[in-house]
C-alpha cells in the first residue's frame, strides 16, 4: 500500500510517521495485498483557530482501491486519538465494502449452481 502523509500546523516527526504506518498496516488484511494500485493519503492537522482553549487535532484518511474511494475523518484533543478513531472508521468502511463484494460473488455462484441443477 502506497501511503502519502501530509501535516498541517503540526511538525511531522518520525514518531508520528511510525505510529501512522503501524496503524495503517493493520488495514492490509482488509485489502488485496497483491494490488499495487492502492493509494492511501493521510492528513493530520492542528485546528485551533476557532476554539477558545486547548488544541484540537484532526486526522483524515482517503483510500482509493480499484476505482472505489473511501474516506474517514476524526477530531480529538490528542493527535494519536484522532488517528486511532479515523483508522477505526476506515476499517469499518473497508469491512463493509469487502462484505458486499463477497456477498455478490456468493450470490453469483449460487445462481450458476442453480442453473446447473436445472439442466
């Protein structure tokens, strides 16, 4: 999986990069590991302009897989919490897509099997 990382108003340290890579590697089991066209864009930012106090962090993950686009976004008071929440949302989206795909394949196989029984 090709991962591109962008940081806005946050210094992207090696620790943050490693944490992102570690979290996003867990999504590999939900996608085809042989597909090299998968693109993952991650943006982390600190949004403090409209808040009275404290830092608010936002994490956004965009993935393109075989023509389908997936997006997850989360905000939290800690950067790592925002990353975890957006990763969980992305995993949910990918599971839903995988479930639909498997269901359609099984449905097609059942139709073929039914036609073979009729003949």
